[in-house]
């Protein structure tokens, strides 16, 4: 009976070790879940950036106002007859 009890205790310890610390353990599952969540968050950020780029592309394709706005803000261009004022903080 002592041998059977010892064997069962040893089997229980081995199974508990595999459950908590083994290759397919609870710890490994939690690490994978954290990795999946991090990748989902990164994908959401990339999807938002892609949406913003698509809107910008459509705006540039459909109207000259966006092109003019970019030329004024990024290149400092002005139209003939306008006066350029540079305000320094």
C-alpha cells in the first residue's frame, strides 16, 4: 500500500509540474495570451494609421484644396498678390 501511495504521490507531483511549469503549462498559456493581446493592440494602431493615410490619399486625389494647403504649410508657398508674414514666438 505504501508503494502505491508513493507512486500516486509521485505521479501527482509530475502532473502538477507539467501543469504549472511544463512546455504546455498555464504559465506558457498566459505568456501567449499577453503576446496575442500586444499584437492585437499593434494591429489596431496600424489599422488606424492606414485609415488616416487612405483619407489623406482620397483628399489629395479629389481636391486641389488639400494640395494647396500642403504647399502652404510644408513648402511656405504663397499665391501671387499675397503678402507673407512670418510670426516668430
